[in-house]
C-alpha cells in the first residue's frame, strides 16, 4: 500500500494510491488532498478484502491433466520437447486429477521422495524445472 504525490504537466499535484492484497493490485489517482487519498486507500483495501473487484472473481482453474495437454501442444518449439513431454506424462500420472491451484510444495516433495528411489538427483532437478515452468506459464496466461 502506498500513496505517492506527483505533479502533472499543468502544475497540479495528484496522489497515486496503490493497494495490494492476496496478490492482486489496484491503483487509483486522486486529484484532491493527501487526506482524501488515505480515505480512498482504505476503501480500496476494504473492497479488495471483501472481493468486490472483478479481478478477484474466480478464474478458470482447470485440472492439471487438461492444462498439461494444452502446454504440451504449445512447447513443440523447445529443443527438448520430447523430454518435456515425458516429464509431463509422469506429472499427469501423479497430479492429473488435481486442479492447478491444489498442487503444493508438499505434493512435489512427496513425489520427489518416491522418485529418488528410481532416478538421480539431476533427473529430479530437471523434472522440477519442467513442473515449475508449466505452473508459471499457467499463472502468466490467466
């Protein structure tokens, strides 16, 4: 949360109000006083917490299996897209029925412990990098 004063080209001072809650940001420009900017900031924070902004409406949250297939079609440009496909197949067998937001670090740690009996640490690191990339692309595409 911040309030910053800035001067416009015509010489007037306006206040930029920025509020962040739960990973969502909202900003407004207030052309009056700093006291009014503080009131606007408080109101914006209340609205964010109470879920009154469209940005906090429930977004699409597909199952990992469905998103993984979409991701696989998009990464054919990668040099190692066949290997990425193998990683995705393995993750689908483990995380397939979970929604993207339900996959936690604890789930991956459990997967890693089981997988270390079969492969080396380097393979696990590459699989982890692939999973991170899949989830980060899903977040960015929302």
